[in-house]
C-alpha cells in the first residue's frame, strides 16, 4: 500500500476550485494512476488542514505506486505548495511512502475517518430506496459502530466533529448532475477483532462517496 502526502498551494485557482468541488480533485488525482486501474485498486483521499500552518494537505492511499510528476505543471506550476513554504521537517512535496500494515487481534489503534454517514429509506419509484444523510450525533455514532463491526473492529471511543455539507457536480453524457454530500470527521480508538477484514476495509474504504474524498480510514498504534 502507498500513502502520498501533498501540500497544496492555497493561492492556486485550481486548488481553490477543487477544494470546493472534490469530484474534480478526484479526477486530477486519478491522472497519477494507470488507465484502466488494476482490478484490486481503490484510490482513496482525504483533505486536511495542517495543524500548525493552516495549509491544505491532501492524503492519498493506493495499492499502485502513483506518479505525481504532472502536478509540477498543473495550474502553471502553482498547484503544489512551493518548497520554501513547506512546514518544518517536510523535505519533499509530494511525499510517497510504501506502508505494510500488520494487525493482530486485540490490538488497539487510534483512527481517523472522514465519512458520509447515511441510511437507506424506502422511496416510491426507487427499487433500492433513497439514501439520506444522518445529522444527529447519536445516529452518526451508531452508523460508525456498524461500519467498524462489519470491518472487523470494535469502537471504543470517538470524537465526532462538526458536519460539513457541500454540493458538487458530475458530468454525465451532455448534462451535469448535482450531487449533495454531508461529511463528518471521526477521531477515536478501536480494537481489532478480525485483522483480515479490517485490512480489507482500510484498502477499500468505508461508507459511500469515496470519489469525493470520503472513506479513507487511517490507523496508527495507540
């Protein structure tokens, strides 16, 4: 598995547009990978703000090694944060590292997940029902508990951040379709119950909306 960290230039018009419209960011990121993608590949990403500098920082997870060379010319070379503005201790931008996760039953891990908590309800004329967002914190916690349980983990504790709603657009054929999403960040502690199932969930993502920056489950030793 490969983890990439990209510091983005907040003055870049392309970056500003893609932060507001993350499906466009997804399209940009996919240029770093072969077409078509290998069958086992699921590219996941999450936009964060660096805690010390306030700069936008993008985390990208993939099974295929990415090639970010094209970003040096994106938006006339302004897409990435210039080297002289990188936070102290950061020497490369983008930075790519290969990671091998080894999990064991009973292991405690801290985690972070930016997700789209939803449920399906019956809807007239829709065979598979309608997906609706969950806005209440207790519903969001129960959603997370269910997802982690299905992923081979048990939730111990979680801090749920304020939700963020945004609208993006996806072009299909000759028209654009408006897509509305509600994102919530979860930071907490879990215990591993099924290492193989959790590794699969980490590689494939959790929940819906993975193409707009949801679903990347990051873990570290507690």
